C-alpha cells in the first residue's frame, strides 16, 4: 500500500530530513513539497543534500492547494504559520503530523504564556494527540492530528514519565541541564547562529523560562496527575545536530530506577536504557531515531539521568514518521534507523 504525502516547510532542517527519510520509506510517497521564501525553485537549488527524484520537484507555496491524492501532510513550519496550514489540511480531509508547537498545549494559557499568542483554532485541540509515540500509540492510531513533541521535551519526558508515574521523583527539585546542536534553532539566518558566534563557544539561552519548560510541565501533569516544576536551562553547543539532557533528580528508591526504566522500555525499538555505568553520547545516536538513556543512582535519594537524541530525528522528523506509521497502521519502525551514522 502506498500513501501520498505532502511536506509544508520542505526547505527547513526538519523538512529536509523528512524528504531524506520519506524518499526511502516503503509505504509513503512524496507528492507535494512546499516552502515560503524559496517557493518556485527546484528542490535541488535549495537542498544540495537531496539526491533522489525529489531533487527535481518544484517547491509550491506553503498556502497552495494540496493535491487531492495526498492523504497525509507533515507541517514543518514555524509556529503560528503552522496552525493555519494544519487547519486547511484538516478541512481538506487530510491527516496531519504537525512538527511545530502550535498543537502541543491542550492548555490555552500555557500556549499563550510560552508563545505569546492566543490560539487561533482551540477547537482543533480536542481531537489532537500529543505524539510521544511510546506513551501515546493507541491514541495516535485513531487521530487525524498529531502534535509532534518538541525535541527537548522528548529527551526529558521519555526518562521521567515512568518514574513520575511510580511517584518516585521529588517533583519540586527537577533540574535539567540540556545542550543542543545549532540545527535545533532552524535554518533561518540569525546572528547568534553565525559560525563565529557559536564555534568554540558554549552559551545558555532561553532563561528565565524556555518555551519547552511549559511543554514538559504540562505533559508531566497530564500523564501523571502531579504538579511538576522543572528548572530547565538549555545551551547551544558548536555542533550541527544532537541533544543531550542531563537531569538531576531527588526522590526515593533511586537504586531501582535503572531496572524500572529497563523494564518499561524493554520492547521499545527506539528507547535504549544503557547498561549500568554507561552514559549516552550525541555521536552514538546521530542519524538514528533512538533515545539513549543512562541512569546513575548517587544514593538512595539522588540520581542523575542523562538522555540523548538526534534533535532532527527522535526530536522531530524521525518521531513524526514513527507517528505517521502508527496513524496508517504500518510497522512503527518502517523507514527509520535504530543505528547511528558513526563515527
Ligand atoms: N530544528 C529542530 O531541531 C526542531 C525540532 C523539533 C521541532 N521543530 C519545529 O519544527 C518546525 C520547523 O523547524 P525547522 O528547524 O525545520 O525550521 P526552519 O529550518 O527554519 O524551516 C522553516 C520552514 O518553514 C518555511 N517558512 C518560514 N516562514 C514561514 C511562514 N511565515 N509561512 C510559511 N512557511 C514558512 C521555510 O520556508 P523557506 O525556506 O522557503 O523560507 C522553511 O521551509 C518549527 O516549528 C520548529 O519549532 C524543530
């Protein structure tokens, strides 16, 4: 079975990664690629990385009509622009996986606090599923709109949710010290992302409260019923892709956390609890859809959990395809790699 798909925002980092993955997917076929400032050009003019037939396609405008034959739309657009495109695609009867933040917040207050906007289509949130696939696949299979989680929240929620559900974490003292490669900020030109600004440099950003902190707190609460406060400090590091979140935790029975997480994720192809004493690295997950997690108990009541993903894969386009596979009843691993591009 073949399903025709469209990518809106095909010229950005997550859009380009979607093209690369979908080009070799056994069931999805790219029919429509759209952009904004680059509309009208050939894909090959804008994305030198693409060597498939997709390179010969002409980029439509993000608001052009999507062909009727397309059943699934990936929206890889900036927030606010994404919401409008999602609404149009749903109205046209398509299923949608939205990579932006526009539908990640069932709480309109949190969306407004995090993004400074009134939500334009709150009625669409009712049937929207937050696509942290390992924790939502039954709902993802039934919906026509998936809000693909943010990259930092994916790296943090995967290790935290099982431990929060067991009420093992002190929810008032969670400290997340996270690092991201520069592709996390997208492809649009920004002074702070110039080579001279980030090369051989490390900088914190997003303080006092980065947008993804609202997303982490909201989904911890939704999944576990507990009010959770995270102190989250992201940093940008001089590499293209990769994300590592070091999570400092207090709680109870910390010496059992490794075995609890190992048990919860033992059959999950994309969540890898590393052997005791082993810590993850961005290099070991680059190009894969894996989240690698290392757990160290410092004492009965203190632990450090380190979680690592490729921000463009499990943090964005890889998880988007994982969700699309579930939405269409395909094997969840189709088109995705569990192995990294290494070294
Ligand atoms: N980068 C990551 O690691 C990551 C991870 C998770 C989620 N996300 C989210 O995924 C979405 C895409 O991120 P990205 O990093 O791929 O962004 P990006 O590299 O900046 O690409 C943005 C894309 O959207 C188009 N675009 C820009 N402004 C637009 C507008 N006003 N209306 C319609 N289209 C517009 C651009 O087209 P032109 O090139 O033609 O201008 C481009 O194709 C964002 O919402 C982001 O927050 C990103």
